[in-house]
C-alpha cells in the first residue's frame, strides 16, 4: 500500500505536511551552516559540525525522559535509522515506550492490542484506519511496530482527531469553546522564529493552491510580512500549535504515568527543529529535559547543519524514495456524514478540470459508494492512466455527475 496523493492533500488541508515543513527549515539553515566533513554513520554536533562520540551520546540519552526522533515521512533510510535507534535505546533502558505521530488517540485500543500480540498485521491496519488517517506506506513503520510488539512495549497514539485541527485552521483556536477542544489546554504561543518558518510554508501553500502565483517562500520580505498579518495565516499557526500541543500533552501524560520510562517519539522533523513545535510545548508543560535527534542525508548533511536545529544529527545514506506513479485527483478531503467532503481543489488538477468545487460531497466513484476518505482513495488508486472516473457528488442539495479524466501518464 502506497501513500495516496489524495490522502496527502487531506493532511495538507488541515496543516502543512511535516515533510514539507522540514524541507523549508533545512533551506532556512543553509546560510549559516557550519563547515563540516560529513560521512555516513557519523553523529554530528549541529552547531559546530564536529563529530560526536556515540557511547557518550547514548549514555546521555538513556537517562532522558523523552527522546524525539525526527523524519521525513517517505524516507526509508530515516525509518531504518529510527529502528536502530529504538533497539539501541531499549538495550540501555528496557522501560521504554514508543510514541507515534502517525495515529490519533482513537487508535489507542488498537495499538494496545497490537503490542500484546492480539492482532495480525492486516487487522491492525484495518482497525487503526491507517490508510485513512495517515496513508504513508505502512511498510515504512511496521519494523518499529514489530519491535514494540516483540518486546511488549507500550505504543502511544500521540496525534489528535484531524477534525479538531481542521476546525482550528478554519476558525482559530479562540473560536472554539471548551467542549470542542478535546481536553487540550491552551498552546504556548509560537516563537518569532517558528512564525517566520510557518509564514514561508504558508506562502508556498498559497502558491500550491494557485491563490498567489507571485509569492514564493523566501522571496520578498514585504510580501511575506503581509501574508503573516492575514487572518488565514493566524488560523494556520493556531492549527499547527494545536497539533504540537496535542502531541506534547500525550507525551507529558505518559511521562507522568511512569516517570522512570524512556519515551521515544517518532515524529515529523517539522514539529521538532530549532526547539520549536513539540519541544516548545513540552517546556511549557514543565518538561524541558528533552533530546531531539534528526537524520540527515549524506548529500545534504553539511548544508542541513545549524545551531539549535537539534541536539545531534546522524548521517544516513542518501536514498531516492521511489514511489510508483499513481493517479491524483488533486483535492483536499475529509469524511463527512453523507460522503467525502471536498475541502479544497488544487489549481490545474484533474478535479478542477472536472468542474469539482470546494464543498462538494463525493458520494460515488466509479459506481462504488464512498463513505470515507479511505474508500475514495482506494477507488482513485485503482485508476489507470488515460481513464475516465465518473463521480457522483452532492452540491448544495443537488446531485451532480462529474467525469475526472486522468492524463495519459502519471509520471
């Protein structure tokens, strides 16, 4: 199972993907990158580029309450590094918990059953709704899950229901009453550095949507400042902070339950870099003895180094992630009561050319009823290049029939 473009855009609608955020942060660090000579399998100090002694580093990590391992979600080398890190840390502290950004709290009972060996792989993926709530290839994460299962380690669902993040992104945190906040406390405000990085990402997001062709992240400071004064950007920041706060609170709660445990979080690097995101929220919750470790690809290792980007970085072999070409509708979606709601249509996409509009409710695709995002994704992924996909949508209480025409090649 491969990550669906539709599902990726689903997450991008609610908040920018961590993978994209990480790439912007690395670019922002280029100007001040220290001199270094990086080799595969080296641990490096991000501030100086100097090599770190692994034994001393791991002795330090084993005594920490929380260690956060960053990633680019689709990078296999990053996931292999995470697996090796998990094994190494477990060898030094067997009282270990594994926390996953990938699943929301509703999946906790399923994770508990998995860790205790009560579910097979297929049942776990189905019950956790992996394809619907995350979508990236589970083969990237299953080695971590099997390690936890083999050692009967608790696995924590760190994330929050994406409907909350979507609502915050649309209306802002303060617009929600306490009953809508799913028990979350007020997030700590974003630092100026974090806001700037999010501003660059938000500008890119606008360009991707086709709303602002003249604005490109990293250009025109005046343009960027104007964007950062907008209500849309303020809600965007609130959504990111909500996501960060939810995962920080899940980590903090696990630490309070067992202060002696070592909690290892598997999280997109955009939530971790420069002490922003989750580390910032953990500090606000009174937990500041946290280590952030990042993998860096060998080809980009020196350029990715910057003061305070992480506590340590590890150089992994550069790998090109080869995902098979696949059909893309080009929409951002969420599951609704009567089908799949289109949150946004990407400019110059198959969906836009088919006449699809934000607010449409997709109820059938290729003659199949679709009641969840996962069901729509499965139908779309079965389409061959050059084919037509009939869609039945509900638009303002009226039924519409649309035809999505896929290109002759998905390359």
